[in-house]
């Protein structure tokens, strides 16, 4: 097994399918996909921290909660990259997104 196989990079790197001809859509897709991955990790850490607290294992729980804090920082700063997309640039792709919305993200709501 190599790095790409372990991480399933072929699948991950082929998971972006822009619908519009606009150059900026790839940024939009990758921003949201990576946010979903960070949220997946955050929920994983929170569930484990809850279990550790219930088992009176506070030190590992604190470490996990610290990690969640760093993930949140990562998520907040990632929006700085998306902010380089101007409102007119977003408008150029919005019609191609149909009814989809980030508010539909189950993980975001969690």
C-alpha cells in the first residue's frame, strides 16, 4: 500500500464535479468538501470526548476538546480563502447549484 492508496486519493481528488463553466466553482466545491471533512473529524472527537468524560477519563477528553477547538479555528480561517470569491463570482455559479444550500448539511447542523 502507498500514500495515495491509503488515503484513497484517486477518489478524493475526483470528487469535485463543477456544474458551471466558471473558474471559481472549484474553489467553492473544495471549500465545502473540506469543511465537511473537518466537521466529520470534529464530531468524531466530540463523541469520543463525551465517552471519556462518562468514563471519568478526563485527560484524554481535554486533549480531544483541545483538538476540536483547533478544528474550529481551521474552519473559521478556511472561510478567508472562500472570501476571495466576490459576490458577482458567486452569482455566476449560484444558478447551477439548484436548491442546494450549506444549510442542508447534517454535520453543520450538528
